C-alpha cells in the first residue's frame, strides 16, 4: 500500500480513496487515522481478491444499480457491498488478519 496525500486528487466529500496499490488521502493528518487506513486496506484486499479491474467494474455497476434503486447518491454509495464491509469492519484493526476470502459476498 502506497499512501499519497493530495487534497486535489479526491472528489469533494471524500477523505480517502483506494486505487490499487495507492491510497489517496486528502489530509496529511489522516496518515495517522488508523480507522480510515484500515477502511482503505480492506478495499485493497477486496481489489486484490477480484484481480483489480473486475473490482472496479463490479463497484461501478453496484453503485449504479443502488443509485437507481434508492434515488440517492449517498445512500447508494453506503450500500455498495464493498463499502458495507469496509464501514462495518473499519474499527476492527485485526479484521484483515482473520477475514475470510471474498468476505464481501455476505453483504450482497
């Protein structure tokens, strides 16, 4: 995982974004935010499990489906299966050491 800090590379409203193998952070102080970094590490693991490109395709399709379903962009984002896993487990700093393969499927 390579961490890059740049307030210009992230969309408005986002503090972190993972584009394998990079984690982009908006604020320098977030380098020490273990919960945010754990959230992004979970995405790194998801991306690797799906061999990178399929992850992004699935992520986008899931977002579009949920956006149509909920008619709300923020609600759609929070209900993407990959985000549901990451948000639910971000505070468990030991989660990745015990996480089952393709664990995100339980959030479908």
